[in-house]
C-alpha cells in the first residue's frame, strides 16, 4: 500500500517536550559564503542537561528547521496525491518495458534495496545482468544515480543540476523548467519538475534506450508510449486517471511521465529524529547527535555553508549549487560513456552540460537526508563509507594523497584521474578548512549525519514491499539483493 502523506507517521520516541519561543530578526541564505551562517558561541556543555537543548533548539529555529516539511508536501503540490496514478507509476518504475532494450528499468539504477539509490559506485545501465546490488554487471555509465527519495522537494536534479526550475522551485513552472538541448524549455508546461525529468532517462542511450533504435529523443519516447499502449492492463489503468484515454485516445509519453512522478511523490521520507526533535521531542536525539548538530551548523565544521536548509532548500540540507570539492577521480575499464581529459579518466562535471570551463569539476551539493542508507558516496561512489566521505570534506588534500581504489570493485581500479587540476579549482573550504575537529567532535558529527537525518521509513527494509511480483508487460522484474554485506569502514 502506498504511503499517504496528509498526516505524517507517528514514530517519535517518548521524551521530555519543550516549548520554546524565539524572536528572530531576519534570516538570509548562505551558499558557501566566506562567513559562517551563525557565529561560533561558547563551548558546548557535555550534553547532559537543558543548556544543550536550549542552544540546539535556538540553532534549529535560526536555520528554519521545524520538522514539518514532510507534512507540508501536499500543500506545496497544491493537491492530494493521485494514488491510482501513483500505483500505475509504481508498476512502470519496475517494468523494463520503458527500456527499448527491455533489460533495464528505473529501478535498475534506483533500487529499493538501497533506498532508491544506485547499488553501484557508477551506474550500470543497458546490457546489465538483471541484478540490482553489488553483483550487477555490465558496462558502466559516467556517474552514480542519486536517490529519488525526497527528490520532489529539489529545485534542480542530477549531479550537475542540469534539470532545473528557473525560479528554484520544482513545484512551480511559472518561469519554466530548464533542460539541456534538445529539450530546452519545451517541458515547462508540466506541473512539476519530476514530471519533466521523467522524459530523460528513457531516451538516454546508455541508461535505457540502447544504440540500435534509429530516431531522436521524441521518436524513442513515442515508441515507448506505443509499446505501453499495446498492453491492455496499462491502458485500463491509465483510463482510470485520464478520461481521454478511456474515450479512446492513444497513450502519450506525457501520461507515462506523469505516472512516474506521481509514484515518486509517494516517496517522501523526511521524518527523521532531527524532525521529531525540532517538533519538541528532546529525547529523539542523543547527546552526541546534538553536539554533532551544533558542529554541523558552526565552526570548525561549517557544513551548513553548502548543506543549507532555509528557503528553497526545503530543509533538504543542500544549497543545490555546484562546487569543486576534489573527489578522487576513478574511471572504469568497461564503459559506455566517454570520459573527459587527455587520459579519458576525468569527469568535468557541470562543464559537460554548460560548456563553461569555469564549471569544470563542479558537482551539486548532496542533499543529506537519509544519506546514511546509501551504499556509496559522491558522484562516482569513490567512497563506500559515510565517515570517509565526511572526512574528505574536512581534509581534502590528505584524503586525495591516501586514496586507494582497492575498496572499489576491480573494474574501477583501471584508471585514476589527476588530482592537481581539481585541487587548484577547489572550493575555499576544501582548500582551507576553518579548523580541525578532535576525534570526539568528528564522531559526534558523523552521529548527527548518520542517525539524526535518517528517516526509518527510508531504510531498505521499509521499502521492500514496493517491489511488484510481476509487471503488466510480463517482462522479468530485476533481482534485488537485500543481503549485500556492509563495507568495512574505519
């Protein structure tokens, strides 16, 4: 049964409830500025008493975190979720009928067994073996597919932010949606950015379309719509949501895109311990998590300068801007993608979509909600442990010097791109962190990100039920590996 969002799930732990009133004079958005958002204050106490809670509650209020973003989803959407259409979208999401090669589906790169993330450090699209997990095989793409959980709140999508709402609001098409050519702004009539985004993976040759079909993006999508329209069960399902189809009109790809987006609207998982705490349950977070939260928002960690929550960020912990943070570059031995640089071992990041050399090596700040459920981190999965990915933000040059790709699968050991060009362009906080964290502070920071930002309903075990036993096309559903071993992390 699909999740209904009108009333958030009641998962808050019992504990002391505080009601605090704050008078706050203004708030401004910081997008990786040169100054901390909130000045560093006195030394935090040991976390055992009221003082820490008072300080953290004030900090969260300043950051615009009220713990109620999930329950406001339908308000932002302007309507209730169409559960009938969402169910159609769920079946399509898992159905290889959307792939012209009929060997991949949306779920092939966004598996519920990894919280709708990518199961691989770098995606494997067409030519795969039907497995979603560490044993997925086939030629690699360019980057890792990010999670679609909570993506409805994002003002732009993809690692380079190339799919974007011009007014930084995915719920508002009034100023148009911007896509690379050939789509451009042609999808701006659609209600939500996710509906527009659903037009793109199916027409990508290395993700889902393959190389044999002759025709452009529109022709690919028309062929997919024709195939889906030929399946009686899908026509019946779409007829229940679109009277024109019930009256005999042919199914268009736009109907498919709307259904996929509607399913994604059911994947809002933003009721983590931090949200429960922000609503007044002071027992929802441990003392180390609370101390880690304050470190996150202040010096010396200063994470909040790029992982913001105010305004258009929708409490998603990202400024949705692109920055150079010097992620180690790895290039696979077997790939359908063309990598950049003289050695074909680099990813030029946002420059690939803008053509602007100033955007080289830039990637969008990762939204941090539920990040602990990912099996790998960064745009290319260079890190498989959360603590190592956090440490890289704080010690970029040291982690580049010591990085060893042997923790990745052997097909990603082949080529390592150069570090120095990235270091020269790196964001100022990556080059010159505001200070060093003690071991205890680092442990507290990791605890905050790992535990406090994780909604239990986004855990793979809570998503298993979404996998259909069969799909209307009759094509085989992927084999989702829920038993993959945890990596050994320092």
